[in-house]
DNA sequence: CCTTGACCTTCTAGTTACTGGAGAGATTAA
DNA sequence: TTAATCTCTCCAGTAACTAGAAGGTCAAGG
């Protein structure tokens, strides 16, 4: 499989597939005689794993940790759970921040008449 | 006022204060004979405005827009309201995304026993 | 007067996670 | 054979700063 086929199979852009090998997140693939990268199903499965992990908001370093556990037959599920729980807490923190941000801004928006007078509570608040 | 005083007054790191002038977000301050940047209250007020806008999640470009409106005596409050409302919608979209992310991950975490067996539903799902 | 330490300057480079493009070689289909 | 499509590497850019180096300035204490 050449890189574009692997990229389609994994659901990642070609550039990203190369990038993940460049930074050592996944193994560097073997090359054809002409120097083309060649991928097999195992490589694609790992790329899919990374894509899903990223979609969960894990950082590259987080993915690296998870990937090691994924590849480790002797892993304990408690370690995986610990990492996922940390990420869950980060998400919850972000949610709280976003909520207070939302409430404050919504308050300002509703208190602004939105007509053509230069008077504006949003600007007043920010300034 | 030298840069560190202005930085404290505005609630921004010194580096950031310099940076905002470098990219032309705020005016370049005048300089003392020795080349030190000197700030007045007006400059500080604009820095505070930027800090607050950033805290609301506006991008630098968004801040630039708002700052122009802030400095424009003839601004219409409808324009300000429009920009703030757009930002509010973005926040709400982000909240929805984060919520489904949270639910999915929370489901996986609770379904994982977290013991010392290599069996793990989180890994199974990702891989 | 001199030194010490805090403060200021510019410049470069690093961060995160890619993305875009140039220039050149390889492969495939017509 | 030629044109289109891949693929390669390398360089640069994105957002919004942050860190650190090398060096100039200023005020206070001895």
C-alpha cells in the first residue's frame, strides 16, 4: 500500500501520516525500491488508533503513551484507565471554563440593544 | 511608566506587552532617551481591553476588530453585538462538541474495570 | 566613585500539531 | 511518448506567545 491508500484507509491526510512517522509516533514504514513508503494493515490500524485518540483530544504525547499500552500485551487496564481519567478531568475543567465564559458573554450580548447608537455595554465592559 | 509597571497595571506579562506592539495590535509606545518603552494610562487601558477580550476567547484578529470599534467614536453597537454574538455561537458549538466527547469518554472509563488484567474496553475501542 | 542587582533592550529559537508549496523523480494510462 | 498523477524531500508558515542569551541602563548602598 502506498501512502495515499494508507492515508485513505486511516482517515488521515497524507502529510499527517508522514508527520507521525517523522516525530516517531509510529514506526517509519519500509520503502519501495523507488523510495516510496509502503504500509500494511498493522501500520494502518495504528494510524487509526492515533486518529481516534486525537479525536478524543489526547495530545501527541498522550497518544504515544496510549499507543505503547495498545502495543503492550502485558499492559494493565488500570494504567489505561488512569490516562483516560486524567483526560476526562481536563475536559471537565474546560467545560467549566467555557460555561462561565458563555454566561458572562451571553449576559453582555442580551444587555446590548444593538441599535445604531455608539453606546454599547459590551465595549463599556471590555474597556 | 516603564514596561513592567504597565505590565502589572494591565495584568499581562512583559513579553506579551512587547509582543502586542510588535504585531501592531496596539500602537508602538514612545521611547525614553535610553530606548525604554514608556506607557501612559491610555495605552494601559487598551492593554486591559485586549486582555479581557482574549479572556473571552477572541483571537488576536478578533481583538483587532473589537479594538477598532473601541477606538471608533462612531461605532454602532449593532456591529459590536454582531461580533460578540458570533463568538457566543462558537462557544456554544464548542460546548456541544466537548459534551459528546465527554459522554463518550466517560462511558469508556466507567466500563473499564481498571484492574491488572490486560483486557481494556478503552483500548479495544480506540484500536 | 564603584558595585550590585533589578530592569530594560534586541534577537533567536522553541512550543503544538500540523499544513502548504516548491522542485524533482516515479509510475501509470492513453 | 506524453500527460497526469503520485511520491519524495526540504523549507516555511500557522497562533500566540514564551524562554533564554548577550548586553545596555538605572538607582541605591558602601
